[in-house]
C-alpha cells in the first residue's frame, strides 16, 4: 500500500511539474481548452515538483527492492506465503518501472515541445522571409491569452495550418502574439480568429492585416 501511494504521488507531482504543457494538451483533447492557461500558475514551482517526484520514485524503489526478512531461507513455491510475497514484489516492480517511464515522459514533455517548436518556428521564419511565390499573401497578428508554453504554441500552429489558405504561423511566447501568413482569397482573418476560439484560446485582439513584403513583426 505504501509503494502504491508513493507511485501515485510521483505521477501527480510529475503532472504538476509539467502542467503548463501537459494540461493544455489534455484539456484540448476533451474540449475544455478554455482552462488551458491554468497550468501556467504552477510553472514557477516546476523545479520543486520535479524534486518531489524524484523523491517519491526513490522511495518507491527503496520499498520495492529492499530485502525482506521473510525471504531468507524460503522455498520458491508460489502457493506459500513467501512465494506469494515474491510474486507480489515482482508485480510491484513491474508497475514501478512502468510508472517511472510515464513520469519521465511527462517531465520531459515540455523540453521536447520546446525543441519541436524551435524547428517549427524556423520553418515558419523561412516561409515568411523567402517565399516570394505567394504574392497575394498577407499577415494577421493575434494576441492570445493562453499562449504561455511551447505546447500551446504547437497547438495553435497545428490548428491554424490545417485551414486552407494558411501558409505559415509564427508564435512569440514573450508577447503572446501569433502571426499568420495566409491567402485572403481563401481564408478570412475572422476565420483564423474563430479557429483559435474553437481550440479554447482567448483572442484579445486582431491586428490589421498587411500585404506581404511589409514588416509586420521585428
């Protein structure tokens, strides 16, 4: 029972440590994206949650692998009390390693999201600066309240690039701005804003669209 308690604690603290990125993804999957910014409240405490997670896991490993006095000199029959104890310990260790993999994936998720976002932003930057074949392309700039982590930025990029006529999307976590390169003949700025709203994001305002070639962002 103690081991399971520590494992549950490890999972919960790992989720809290990565709430800024994991929570938006989970809420978006169930259609509750309007609360996606809640995880940002826990972001300053991420190092403490990670330390607590490792403490829970370490304690779980201690209980799972410590030697039990009743195991000394026992037989291997699984129907004996000692045999059942050994089987229980094997199951506990299997669960422990599974939970450890889940916890590590949860903790690493924000960093993996940031790395993917860097690649996506690099591709978008190339599209904004070098694509001269789309002469009719214009840009629209949005301010999104919940744009506070890489996972949110990736959700925004994926949602907008699925629209016909959207060529590229850039996000700025510091200013919470989203810049969209699109074809006004195929999609309207209001449709872009509506797409963000459907994803559960709060759009503060819509900047005037500008013809491609003019400087919209620094």
